[in-house]
C-alpha cells in the first residue's frame, strides 16, 4: 500500500474534494486535459463507504478510459493507494456497501 499525502483528498461527510494536480498525475493526464475530460463527463468516480468491520473506511476510484486509480481513506484520515474494484458487475450486496456515484 502506497501512502499518499493527506491533503490529496478532503472528505466531509459525502462531500469529497480531490487535488486536481494529483488526480491528473494518478490518471497520467496533463491537468488541463483532466479538467476538459471532467467537463465532458469522461472521468468517472466511484465512492464506497465501508460497513461492518470496514466502517469508517472510504474507497474512491477514479476511471478514465482504460485507466483507473483507487485510494483508501482510513478512519484516522490516512490515505493509501489500494486495489481498484472490477469495472464490471460486482457480487457485492447493497446491504454490505453503500455505493454513491459522484
């Protein structure tokens, strides 16, 4: 797990703010291109809130074309790179993880 600077992402409840320069680097895009692709709706974000033993954890996944990058935010605010979920349908029950499209 690669640790990431805490200032990369700010979370306040369901609101998440990501540093655009860092996101562009994670997706291997120039920052201006990232902003254009976001305006065009080509950057997808998935936010998963853990429940049960994962309560307090948040996994954020950013997808652009065939690229994706996922970050886990621990309950203490630590951030680290983590495995991305499969882009296809997942066998996870909505009762286990609440999924919100941003």
